[in-house]
C-alpha cells in the first residue's frame, strides 16, 4: 500500500508534465504618490498613464491604489501608484499617504493659482512627514496645458520656474487630455528616485529568486 502524503500544487503540476513557473519578485515595491488639490487632474493623469484613456467626467477620489510594473532601462520595477484625494473632506486619507510615499508627483493646474499655492504647501508637508528630508524625490507637474494659454494660463510661469530652481525640483508641463508628457512625468520621477534613493530603486527591480541571491552574495562589503 502506498503511503498517503498531502497532494501539493507541484505534484499536480508535475503530473501534468510541466513545472510551476517561478514569478519574478522584488525585495520591495516603490510607492509613488500623486498629490495636489481637488480637480487638478491627478486621477486623469494616472489613468492616462496606466490605461491610455482620458475620462472627461469628474469623480472626486477618496484614494485609489494601482499595482503595476514600470520598465526602466533593462529592468522592470515593482511599483504601487497611489492616486490621492484632493478634496478637503478626504484629507485624512491623503495625509496618511505622505509618509508612505517614496516619491511624489505634485500636480497643479495651469488655470488655478490656488492649486499652485497648494503644491508649495504640499511640498513642505511632504518634507515634514519625511523627517525634514529635503531630498525626497518630488517632480512638479503643471497639468491642463492643452487649455488655451490666452484665456486659461493664470499661474505665472516665471514664478513657478524660480521656485522649482530654488527647490531643485524638476518641472514638467502635461496634459492628461492630449497625453502630452504623461509617460515622461513618471519616467522623470523614476530618474529622481534612481539619483536620490539608489538602494530603494535597486530593491524594486523584479528578478527571479536566484538573481536576488546572486546580488546579495556579490555585494562588496568594505569594513
Ligand atoms: N482640459 C483638461 N482637463 C483635464 C485635464 N486633466 C483633467 N482634466 C479634467 O479635470 C477634471 C478633474 O480631473 P480629475 O483627474 O478627476 O482631478 P483630480 O485631481 O483627480 O481630483 P480629486 O480626485 O477630487 O482630487 C475632470 O473633468 C477632467 O476631465 C487636462 O489635462 N486637460
Ligand atoms: Mg482624483
């Protein structure tokens, strides 16, 4: 009589003549937070980036989280994108994300001076939540650049440029509507993470288990 043993997934996979596939994993996900005041286009930019669509309607967000992979160079990075709330009544959700994020897209709309003012306040708050670390990766986004500049550009670009230079924050004009610079804004954020947080950046690379071990073993320790 054969001895009974629990039937495992690998047994059934082997009996069907194929081995279970080993999925690449990362040591740690990168958490990217999209922040800014209500209606500036945080959700639109995120959805445009992930799904290539532009929803015209406005549905205020409480909080949305997307797990995805971003290709950068020869690697795939394990990433969570948090689309945060901009409306006042959901601020508690938004604030809890400020300490969780590894990097931030801080968005204002070119037709809203209040939203530009909020980006400056938000930057201070992000730094505060991250132990006053001024090097936390932040990219500033001027969204809705498709709007008619004559009628709609109410934020003074010189002021924005001066601020970004002073704070060493890259600036990009985007349009979630036309898709202008949408992919580039997430790529620029990854550039900043690789520059300012190289070990976090490396830990988010998806690799097979052996590759992780190889990386650990190959580490050069200087004492
Ligand atoms: N013209 C134009 N409209 C935009 C653009 N991005 C967003 N919108 C519109 O602006 C409105 C608000 O967009 P959302 O993406 O929902 O704004 P949000 O920042 O996520 O807002 P909250 O979730 O409330 O914080 C919607 O009607 C969008 O269609 C853009 O680049 N150009
Ligand atoms: Mg939203």
